[in-house]
């Protein structure tokens, strides 16, 4: 038997897995009290806002993939808010900016995660809204054990919060004291906000009406009013080193709604894999599979240098296309059919050689050559960060704790309903706390460019091309899979590696997650200050020195991480007989899978 750090969880009643053990336990609690996967996922998401506040918050964003029992395919719920009406290139340049800061008020888009959860609950949930929010209210009111990484983040920003973001200082350093790792930490303003929202919602009659009333209170009622009032006067320090006002208004929030859409998909060795649309980076995984289907991955050692090299070079090509051709398809005609075609994949596959490429190589698509040239030009710019704080979204213990990341959850219930969600944004270090709410705003607008004529040019009403990227798949035998990870630009890299090991290595979920991971920072970062690291390859030391040296010999700029320091994957599956399985990464020692 192959050793794994935890057992692969199996059962038939339900499984819940996430990046924090408390959220996973809450998900299981909801299933035990008769809720379905949709109820459990929402409750988990709100708890993750509380227990991992450096990684996500209630005013953040989220793509949500759901599959109802017996459905032929999943659907996406878009919880990615759009840019405010005042978010114009001219305005941002008038503020002295050439890049959108990674923190502060100009980085904010309309908060979308809450609306996505409400849409899912209204149409697919079964429990009252109070049952869903009660666990989050409890942990915000009575406290949760402070993660060491959160305590370190707050302590490192204590002086900045005191001097520049006093509302954050009041929330995160109550009484002026930084929280101690492991001590109970409370956010009473957040508890009060959720309690007021539920109380207002319960004035309506019926579960669906109450959920709609809650959505109204958030986007048009007291929460939107508090945000609008704050944004009228607030002028705060951002990651570019200047004090600037934002442009988000209550009217922007009132006009936005979460929405359904069909995901994109490809087939691979009898599997079907579904990802979010071109407003996510999800299609990079699909493009990678299209390229890799013409390579005998199954003949490779899945812990060997040839596998790491081939997958890395494939991902470099897919992500180069992301930089050139992805964006909000509601605003730009994007070449999605070309990008996911086998003919195009064959052209791209031919570029994969025995040596690591140090170039940015987006594909050449007829009529869109200017986008490709612009992507290469941007990657060559000198992206010097300003003196501010809180920008970017690097992830994991090997990178700075002052920057935000993401959380992830997967749930499957006994009926076969499935959810895979990647909440993010609204990090404690991304934006000041909105007075009275206990919540900071998000910073997803940093995905945009202040260059005209691109799919990712800043413009009012556009969705940022987010990195958030939940996944679902279906095996040839009918087994259904939900999986994902935090990690910014690394999300679809780590998910691709996991998936390939499931398909070609016949590993169980925990084996595939435990196996050593890698990623590249070769392409342009999605996060301020938008740098590139040509030829970069980070790999865990568990690959062994022989493999790492072989990769260096192939021209990769190998950066060896600390042990168990790459990836935060979780996954869950259901076979046609109703057997459920789930797993979670041991990395960072906080993700957990629960089930029976």
C-alpha cells in the first residue's frame, strides 16, 4: 500500500473538503442536519471568510461550479463582480498610475461572492438562510483559533494599519494588540453585520424570499449604503505608494447580479473536463490538455524530469495565450473555439522542445496578431513595485505572508449534488475595513491593464480576467470529480498536475495530492506589480536531486521550495455506485477532508 499523509476519505453519505478544517467540519454539520451540497458549500464559504481572513472575505469574488444530481454537465455561477462605472483608463492615469495597484480603493470591483452564494441557495439550497450563516456568526462572535500565518500577517502590518488604515487597526488589533497565534480571535462587527442581514431577511416569508431579501440588503440596503458612504470620503494608501480615493458606489452594487453560464470543456483520454469561461484562467488547463493529448504522458515517470519539463513547457504556451487572448467575453469577441481546437493545439505542441523556453510565445491567430505582440511587449516592461503594501496574490509558505491568496472547497452530498468553489478577495491586507461592517473590500481590478484596445483593458462594467478557477471532470466509467486549489497563477498549474496523475498514474485522490508539485512563474503575473520570471521553475525537494539537476540541465531556472510548500489542492469524487471519496493537502497543515 502506498503511504499517504492522510487517508483518502470514503463513504456514501457525504464529503466536504476545504482549505481549513473548521470549514470542512461545518460543511459536514450542514449535511448531517439534512442540508444538501449547496447549503454546505455556502456555509463553508462564509466560515472561510472568518477563519482565513488573509485569504478571502465577504466582499470578495468567486467562480462557483455546481452539478445537480443526474445532470449531464455542471454549470458555472459567476460571482466575479464587474468594474464600477467610474473605472476608466483616463481616470486611473489621471491619478498618476501606469499599473492598477494591488491594494487600496482603486483596486476594487463590485463584490460578487455573496451574490453567487445567494443565487445558488435560492435555486438549489434547502435550509433557511439563518442555518447557513449561523456557523460564521458563531465564529465571528465567539472566536476561532487564530492561524499563525494570519497572526504574522497582522503583526507585520500593525504600524501600517495604525498610521494609514485605522479601521483595519481597530478590527485586526483590538485594543491595539496584535492577536497571538492559536488564541481565540473575534470580529464582532462582522457578526453584527451578518446578524442584522439575517434579521432583515427574516421579515420576508419563505426561504427563497428571505434569500432575495438578504441579497437586497447586501447590494441595495444597509451594506451597500455603508460602502457607498465610506467610499465618498475615504482616501487611503495603496500598493503604488499613494493615497487615492476609489470609484465604487452603491449604484454600481445595485445594478450587478450574479449569473449562470455554461462552462467550457474538452475531452482527454475518455475524460471530460469542465472549466470556467474566458473571464477566468480556467481555459489554460483545457488548452494544456489539448496539447498533451498528442504526447505519451502515460509512458512518463510522473515524478520524473521529462514529465515536469513537458508539462511546464505546455503550461508556458497556454499561459502566454491567456495573456494575449483571455478577457470578458461579454465585452470582446474572443477566439475561444480556435484556442481549444485540436489544430491549434498541434501548432502549439510543435513548439515544445527538449530545452526550457525563455521566451513569451503567444500563438498567432489571424486578425489578432496585435494582441499577441502587445502581450510580448508587456512582459518585457520593467515592472517596479511601489512602496505600498498588500498587493499581489502569491501563495504558500515560501512567499510573503503580507500578500493575499485564496481558499477552496469541494462538497458532494448523498444525492450526488456537487459544488466546487474558489472564494477569494477582500483580504485583510488588500483594503481597509469598511466602518461598521467588519469587512474589507477586494482588489481584483489589478487584473486589468491601463493600455487601450486589449481584452483586459480597464473599462466600466467589465469582469477582470480572474485567476480563480474551480474544476469538475467525469471519468470514462462515469465517476464525477470536483477539485481545485488556491494559488493565483498557480491554480491551473497544480490542478493540471493533479489531474494528469489521476488519469495516467491511477493514483487515488490523496496520493495525487501528496505527490511532489511544481509550477512556473515564467509568464506575466496576474497581480501587481505584474512581473515575469523567464525560465523559472519552482519544485518541491521531494522530486530528488537527480530530477532537479536534470531540469537544470534542460535550461530551467530551478527554485527548490521548502519541503511540503507547493499547492493547496482539495478534491472529491463520486462513482456510479454512489461511493464518495475526498482528500485535502497536508501542506500548511490546515486543509482537511471529512466524510462518511
